[in-house]
C-alpha cells in the first residue's frame, strides 16, 4: 500500500480479525501490506470501540 493511504473501516475490522487469529501485528502487517505500527494503531482503536460498545450495552441492560 502506498504511504499515506488511509485505512478504511473495513480494513480496520479485518486487521482486528487477523490479529485475533495470528496474535501478531507483524504477521497482519505483512498480509495486509501495511506497517506494524499502522496495524497496532488500528487494532487498538477497534478494540477500544468494541469495549465502549459493550460497556454501553451492559449499562443499558
């Protein structure tokens, strides 16, 4: 991927899925042709979003 290319929502979700499967930012980065830092950033962002959603759902229930 070209430097500076934005990560889409779909790519971020795929990064999280692959990270859960492989457990390695480096492996995911290699498969998605992104830097490990980019993968790490987006995986953490996606995990935080999932945590916030779970918290909200639990607070409502």
